[in-house]
């Protein structure tokens, strides 16, 4: 697995929802429970701005027990997220959460943007 800098957020494809993930254990808990519902277009953004996509494994050989599966892996993409790219994502999430002043959300680092997501999750 790649070296992910926690905390991180999970950005769901074609959805305004974001999920705050404070550490690797929370990622494991989430992916174990949701491995069949995440899609490869969902992205994990770590606190340094590295972006990862979720790579699902192909079904195992049918002759092997069908209950055995491998968890999806996080694969680092070449492009990183910067603050100007993250700002509208977090603002849209604030609006999704019902925050009345989401246009006023501001931060200057990726870490602050991720902390903002955590705060918005707790508020609403």
C-alpha cells in the first residue's frame, strides 16, 4: 500500500458527500464494510494533497471459495490536489451538509481543508 498521510477524505464520484478518515484503521473499517459499493472513480485525498483511486480486484478464480476476497487497494495518481481545487469541493460539501454560509468557507492548506470536512461532519 502507498504511504498515505492521515487524516484524509474520501470523495465520492458524482456526489457532494465527503467522508473524513482520521487514520488507516478507519479506512480499513470503511472499506471492509463498503468494498462492493465504492467505485474506482471515488478518490481518497490525503493531508498532503496526494490523490488515490480505489482499485478493486478482479473476482478470484471460480474454483476458489467464493467467500474469499481481497480488499480494494489505493493507487496514487500522478496529479495532486491543491488548495484551489479542494476549496469548491469542501464548499459544496458544506452546502450538502446544510451549512448556510458555505461560500464563506476558506482555508489555506490541504490539512485545513480536511479539518474543515471533519468539523462540518460534526456540526450536521
